């Protein structure tokens, strides 16, 4: 899966599960400020990403994630590992 495919999956996931308008989901969008996710949403997102990738995400790997671009990089790293 390449970065544009990861971004497309994220758009789909955030729109379906968190009711975020897909047009607001850009690489620069901040998960908390721009997309109004809270810490519980972030945990749910990690769970959905684990289901999507089939890989376990360690909490420390996700602590620095703030933007959609960060999520794309983290998922890409997971899939490469």
C-alpha cells in the first residue's frame, strides 16, 4: 500500500467511524485541532489502523502523531516493517 492509498483509506475510515468530512482530511490536518478528535478517538483510530494493517501498533510509536501526514508515515512504516 502506498501513501496515496493509505490516505484514501484514512479518509474512508475517519468519515465512516468518526463522521469527519472527507474534504477536511488533508496531510496537514491536525487530528485534534482540525478534525476534533479526542484521546478516546485516537485510541479507536489506533485499533482501526491495527485492523487495517494486521500489525500491532506500540503506543510509543503513536505518541508523536499529530497530523494526518504523521499517521500516513506511521502506517507506511508499520507496513514496511
